[in-house]
C-alpha cells in the first residue's frame, strides 16, 4: 500500500509552474531510499534515479510499492528535465496502479513542462477524479493548463479551489492576484 506524501511545487525558469508529488513506500530497503531521494533531495537527481532503478531491478515488491517506485523515479527524471523518461515511468506505474492519483498528478506536471496543455488537462482531470491527496496541487496545475489553453474562467476557478483546499498555498493566492473579475 502507498500513500501520497509531500508536494514540492516549483516554478520553471520560464515561469510555468508545475507540481511534483512523491509516493511513499511502506517498508524499507532500496525502494524506501528511492522515495527518500525523491522526497528530500539529499542526493542528486541522477543518483536518486540510479537508486530507484536499482530498486526496480533488484527488489521484490508488492505491485503498489513497485508503482510508487516508478513514480518516484519519474519525479526525479522530471526534475532533471527528462520528461520523456518521466512520462514512460508514469505510464508504467499507471499500468500497475491506475487508481493512484499522484501518478496522474505528476504526469500532468510533466505535460505542463512540455507545454502539452491538452494532455496535461486529461491527466489532471483524472488526478482530481481520483481525489489525490495533493488535490490542491492538481487544481493548481489544471489552472495552469487551462490558462494556457485559453480557458481563463476555468483557470481562475481552479486557482480559487486550490486556495480553498490549502489556504496556506501562497503561490495559488499570488496567481489569483493576476486576474481581474468583471461582470
């Protein structure tokens, strides 16, 4: 069994925000080290990816933990700019455990980085449908995708929902200041 953990929202140098959510692994071993590499960033993304790959290749795991390990490796790949590698890991994880919202959330973030906003919307809608533990991040990322597809009203509503779900989410509050609401 896995549970979704910390959200690490960040801005790209070009100003497109995206979220990444690590997925925890119950138990110990290399898969746990992979999770901690994605969560804490105490090692480089490349070293974290090597740890995750070793866990995938060498450890016996339950299907949920294996999906979580692929997701965590995808997060590390995404942070390194390897969006195709990240998407491949998310696809593998979805085949194993399609009900894990964090996979869909991260996939949506990768599509945002690639500026494929229509694909991001599909993934983020699914993360929202699955009621991901980082639901506020799914709404935030969907707002980014909506804004970039021209759906300004939808973007505004999603930024509001992100703040409603996480009143401490300063980035979403800031995004709302960019809008002017008229009747």
